[in-house]
């Protein structure tokens, strides 16, 4: 379902050019749960942004569900992000002053059709992540773990096939991390494709396989050991 | 559903940034209030001008003694319109009547212990038809009064109020320039002349009495008022009168007229011209004032875009197209300007009524409201589009990492 071939990415800052990704080859099948590890600053988030169609690669090819991503225009990429991908960020990124319910509904505002049962669906998702009693709470009234669970509900509301999570437990304590990871496990069991970026080997251990990002390339566990 | 959610989120953003909202609303309110007041004032002035021109009469031609530029009425001292002039004017085809008027401005009046001044006009009975104006109370000056040089008068409502307060003047006597006249009637109300003088501060006496007793001008009339049968031909007849008078006054081709002729069209042109220069200036202010609001809006929206980069990046990540972001910020801009506009209309109407209370004419139709509403939307669009496009063109990844 996801197929990266020789993906490169360089950033140009004035005269200096930073080559972050130097030829990424990675395939992820539908329903797989893959963890991506690697030390800080070696391009994990950059890779995630390319996978999430937020950033265009400098070279190589990216096929998603058979579609040639480089050839799509900005509006088409927006539609793919909306329909096929659910993002979960380290910093939660919820709208301040907006209730958990409205935050979860936000992706549907940009969907092709706003479903009639949008509110029931969003409420159901909040219940499934254990926040049935926090539907009308604002972000300022929720704990970090709760915020991240609202964010997961938001990522799921438009029923995407792929969940991209960038260090979702990076800002959480152990107990909250545990809750979040359990949700990912459940989603995997329900058939979602999950790509999880993490620094925590325990989190990575929940995935089916782990890949390592080093010097701008992907290494598999066997190669690392 | 979807729109309610969008409005809810936009309104939330407006409500959260209270300082920003306050500043934009203040600027828009000031601008739209200015616009409303100016429209109310210019429309009020316009209505008043139309009324003044109607008071002059579309079927009337005024002939004044003395040449030169347009000014107030001619007085007995400068009178040069002879009896032959008048009868020649009467013989022009299309002229219904021509009636002489002898005038003295600001003559001293006295009744009991009350003093006043007013224009005094010597008139014939035809004056009534010439001005479509007669006695609202009592009787008008008759032909007999003119034959006998009677010392009778009609007074306008302003004069009556000045000299008699609430008492009934009819039957009493007043002193005009120390000569005693009996009040036989009160004139119908008329309001203001085209140049803004009070047509109701007026005393009418017989033409003969004015000419021979009060103003010492037995040979010439100061003014002649002519009524034509067809208002459309007034201009043409005015030209004929000019020819007749130039001939009668033996004016050589190089000499200027020693009289002035005005028609309703002249008056309208003159009054409108002075109103227009004022109007253009005011309109400029009226248009610029809300634009200032627009500039404030643009600055504030640019600040909002900078402050909300994270939100913009998030929305892009969740699937918002550039167009969605443009729409979001544009609708916020328009919401801000329209709310400011409504507040401004409210303030403007309040100020307009206060000005009305101070005695200036105002007119409030639906137009200022429609204009303000359309203006607000246009300003929201015009000044909101740049910040909105700026928001939409942000790099989503960088915006999200702010
Ligand atoms: N827009 C950009 N312009 C220039 N350099 C960038 C840009 N984005 C990322 N980089 C650089 O690319 C490299 C990889 O960044 P990235 O955020 O992908 O790392 P990461 O693996 O996610 O790190 P961390 O574990 O700390 O989150 C870094 O050196 C970073 O400075
Ligand atoms: Mg990162």
C-alpha cells in the first residue's frame, strides 16, 4: 500500500544544503504496524511528513494505494491527507477553546461529504478511547494523556486506512503512554495500517517490525544487529 | 451542520482574540458611523435643496433690477424696471402674468414693546397666483387697497411670532419704519428660499403704498415675477424677456445687462453647484473613513495569521485545501467588518439624530444601511484577501512546527 523508492530530501537554507534523506526504500503493506526508530535529528519527522503528503520529496518515487504522489497537485494531496491518513502528533495539536467533540469533528469539515451521523460517530470514537465523559471539555481542561486520546479520535474520524504517529508518547507519563499504546494495538487489531515513530524501545516492541533511520537511509533490524 | 461547525469555530476565534476583535470593531464602527452620518446629512441637504427649488416654482421667472452676479432680491433703491417693461413682458406669448414687486430688506418693525426686522414687499393681488401663496388667515391685499394706497399689511408666520407671540395679529396695527399699518392677514407658511433665507419673515403691503409712501420709488419696480403657461418653455421665454429689456433699456451690444433673470433651472444649477463641492468632499471622507477600518483589519488579520500558524498547519494536515484556508480567514474578516458595520450604523444613526436635534436637516433612507452593509463586505474581502492568501500559502510543515 505504501511504496517508497529512492526517496531523497534536501533542505536549502541560503547557501547551505542539508541532505536529510539519502535514498529511502520502504514498503508497508495494508494492516502492518511498523515502528520507525533513530536518533534525534536524522529525519524521522521529515520522512513522516513525506509519507503524510505534507512535504514533497526531492527525488525518488512514492506510491500510495497505487497513486503516484509526486504527480498530484496541492488540492489532491489535501484530499488524500483528509481521506487516507490520520495524523497523531507529539504535541497533540488540538484547537484551543474548542471542545473535544468539535476537535474530533474538524477533519470532517474538509471531507467531501459531511456525514449526517458526524456527531454520533465522533462521540463514539471519544467513548472508544475512554473519554465518553469528556466530550464537551476544552483542551485546557484535559490532561496530556486525555489530549492525545482526543487527537487519536480525531485521526480516526474520517476512517483513514493509515495512522501516522510521530512520537505520540513523547510528552506523556508512563501510565498515559501505556493507554495510548494500547489504543494503537487495538487499532492494529482492527486492521489499520500504523506507522509509529518513537524513541522508546518498549513502544517499538508493540509493532510487528521496526526499521531504523540512520544517515538518511532505512535499515532493518537484522542489518542493525 | 458543517457550516454551523465552521461558523462556531470562526466565531470562537473571533471571541478568543478579544483585543484584536475590539480594535477592528472600533475602526470599522468609526468608519461606518462616519459614512452613515455623511449620507444622512447629504441626503438631508439634498432633500432641502429640492424643496427650496420647488418653492421657487418651476413655472416662474424672476426679473431683478440691476446687473451683475446672482445675489439676493433687488431693492427699491436700485429699481429700474419700468411700467413699459412690465407691459411688454405681459405681451410675450406664453406669459400668464407678470406682477411687480417693490422690496426693502430688513425694515424695522414695531408692535407695542416688541421690535423686529423683516423684508417688506409691495405687491399687487396677482402676487398670490404668482407665488401660489395667499392668506392663511384674514384677507389678501386687494386692487382697491392698491388704488387707495391703503396702509394695510399681511405678515408671515415668523414675523407674527416675533411681534405678537401667541396673540392673534389680525386687526392690530404695527409700525413699519414708524408708519402705522393695519394687519389684515397672515401669510401661508413657505419655509426657506433657494439661498436659505426665511420666506416667513415677510411683510406684504400694497405695491402703490410701498412705491409712493414707504420706499420712495414711484417710477420703477425692483422686481417682476413672471408666470408662464408651460414650464418647459420657461427658458425660452426668459431669453425673450432679456431681449425686450435690453431694447427698452437701450443697451448697446457691448454693454452688460442692467437686470438679472432667473428661472427654476438657474436656481437649481446655482444651489446644486455650491452643494456639490461640499458633497464631493464629504463623499471622499465617507469613503476613506471605512477604508481606514480596512487597513486596521488587514494589519490585525496579518497578526492573527502569524499567531495562528500552528492552527493553519494543523488544518492543512487534516485535509484543508488552500481554498478552505482562504475561505476561513475571509469569512472571519467579513464577520468582523459586518459586525463593526452594524455597530457603526447604530452609532451613526444616533449621531445623525443628535445633529437633527441641533437643527440640521437629515434624511435616513434605507440606502445608507445598504451602502454600509455592502461596503463592509467589500472591505472585508478587499483587505482580508491578502492575509487569507498569506495564510493559505504557508508551508504546512513549517506552520505546524511553530
Ligand atoms: N524546513 C527545514 N529546513 C532546514 N532543515 C530542516 C527543515 N526541516 C528539518 N530540517 C533538518 O532536517 C534534519 C531532520 O529533521 P527531523 O525533524 O526530520 O528529525 P527527527 O528525526 O524527527 O528528529 P527528532 O527525533 O528530534 O524529532 C534536522 O537536522 C533538521 O534540522
Ligand atoms: Mg521528529
